[in-house]
């Protein structure tokens, strides 16, 4: 019997090609914003992966905006591992990390609001997150026709 070593851990530079592959898969379908290899390398310290025997099954990033505010980005699970709770496990890990770091609010812009609502996120008007606009939205190719839903989760 083969023992599988499944764990959620901080991403490492050697994970970048696998992170890029899973994120690119969903970006090509228009479900995530694309992230280049260079962007992932530059922000690797924000990424977490769910890993099985050295294979990245999924990833997400917790990107800080301030001491009290951070964003979940690039939540992606390989297609063959969807519907197995791996995305939920990643988000719960991020929520626990936010609590440890005393980050009061996490937000996400997503096409899957129901998934996040099941994890305690609440829908908000995206205009309530001006930090997102000033950092990212004004550079986004979907800026004038954004169809993502903004949600927040508060740790306390």
C-alpha cells in the first residue's frame, strides 16, 4: 500500500512551474486572472500549496494590503482534484493564517461567490474596497467590464 503525503504548506520557488500551470489552466478559461512565472516568483512568499508527493494539486495566495486587510488570489485546484474539498482546505488554511497574523479582513474577487459564502464570506459592493482598485483594478484588462463578485471575511 502506497502512503500518500498530502499537506498544505508555504510555496517554494521550485513550485513555481506547477503553480503557473494550474493558474494558467483557469486563466485560459477566463476564470482567473493570468499570472506570469515572473509574477509568481516575485510573490511566492504569499502562496500556499496543497501538495501530494511533490505534486502541487492546488494553490492560493494571501496578499497583504495593510496590517488589517489581505486578499485571496489565484485559488486554483487541478481539474482532476476538484470537488474533493481541496479548495476549501486551502481557504480554511488562509483563514487560520489570517487569524494568527491578526488580519481582520480578507477579501476576494471571484466568479464562484457561492463557494466562498459557504466558508463564511459575505458579498460586498466592490467600491468598498478602494485598496484593490488602486493596486490592481485600474490595470486589469477587465476593468471597464468587471464581472467578478467581491466578498469579505472577517476574522474577529
